[in-house]
C-alpha cells in the first residue's frame, strides 16, 4: 500500500504539533498522559503566585498551578486553578491552600491536608490562606527601620547644615583660641603639680614628723579612751543635775529680788525712808561737819589748856578755884 506524499506530510505535521503540545505542557509541568484532578482556591491577593508554580504537600510536589485570573469581572478576588497529578493523594474537603514563599521569594501553593473523612471532589474550591514567608517578615521588619533611617538621614543633614553655619571663620578662630587656652592651662597645672611634688619631696621629713605626731595623739586618745569616757560621763551627770535643778524657781526669786531692790532704789531717790533722807537731805552732813569742827576746836583747846579739863593730884587734893 502506497501512502501519498500529502498523507505523509499531514502525518508529519500532526506528529510535530502533538510533540509541540506535549513539549509545551511538559515545560509547564503538565503530564497529559496522567489523570489529574482540578481544584480551585480564591485569594484576596496571590502575592505574585505564577502559573506553573508548584503545588506541594509536606514538601512533596503533587501538582502545578494551571491558571491565575480574577474570579469575575466585577470582583477583585483572584481565582487560582491548580491540578493534582498524584493519583494516590486523597484531599479532604477541609484542606487549606496556603501561598508560601522561600528565601529567594519564589511562591508555591502548599496544601495543608484537613482531618475530614469526606474527600474533596475534582472542581471543588478549597479554603485559601496566605502565609507570610521569611522574606515578607524581613520586609515588614525592615520597613519601619527604613523609614526611621530616612528620617534620621534628614535630621543628620539638618544638623550638618546647622554645624556648617555655626562653624564659620569666627567660630573656628574662637575654637583655636580656646584650645590654646586649654593647652596653656594644662601646662600651668603640670607646672603646679611639679612644684607640689618638689614641695612634698623637700618637706618629707616635716610631713613624716607631723604624721608621727598625729599617730601619737591618736594613740594617746586610744589609750585614754576610758578616762575620756569617764569625763564625758561626769559632764553628762553635771548637765543632768543642772537640768534637774529648779532653775526656773531660782530665776523667779532673783527677779523678785531685783524688783524689790529696784523699789528700794526708787524710794531712796525720792527721799523716802532713813536712807533716802540721808542721801537727799544734806543737813546731817552739815551738822556732822559742824560737829567735827567743834570737836577739832575742843581738842586744840584741850591741848592748849589741859588743866581746864583734867585735874590730877598725887595726894588727891584738888586745887582751889
């Protein structure tokens, strides 16, 4: 049987198309010769999940993502269609579809198998969950830090601008002068320390004697500690006796005595009483003065004429007048 050229060309083209179809599906991860089950999951955000992404269970590849599109024209939710090519895998109807990412940012669809006894049928829609990967966590952690760094950079730029305005030529000259003054002060302080060191070196013997005297004094105080305690105890007893004495009554009696003395002095100044009359009235003084003069004259007369006043006789016979 002879096959015409047209039939052979047709068969060759058909085989080529078939091989191309098989190759394209193979590149997409599809195996057209295996039985696959189709499932759906609806997400608010697929987080850059691409077609032909891996569908896995416990890290094992069980299928691929076949299609990613909006669920409807009026909705922004994204419908993910994925194929399960593993024939022996039973998917419970409470299985969750998680979008996860690895360190490189690649997105995969991970199925968290449920515990239900009812299997999900082909064409069912599973519960969808987006898990935040390590990259997303790092981005979330670094985003506030990035904002703070940007704010800090702005603040540093402002501070540097302010410093640039502050450190003008006049300020720089002032700082140079200040540093020179500080250097001079340090040199003076060093000179003072050197002189003090020399002074201590020269007066070392005197300082040694002073410290010896201080040590002797402290030793004496230590040895006479009991005597000092006795002295302080005696002082304490004296102060207690003074505190216990009736000082208040004594002061009141003294005040009364001073008031009485004041009254006597006032009466004396007014000439009341004998003492007042003696002080105020000078007649007594005049009489006493006159009496003293008369007594003086009498004594002079007695000296001049003793016979007028004294009669003396050995035999007791008086002289006739």
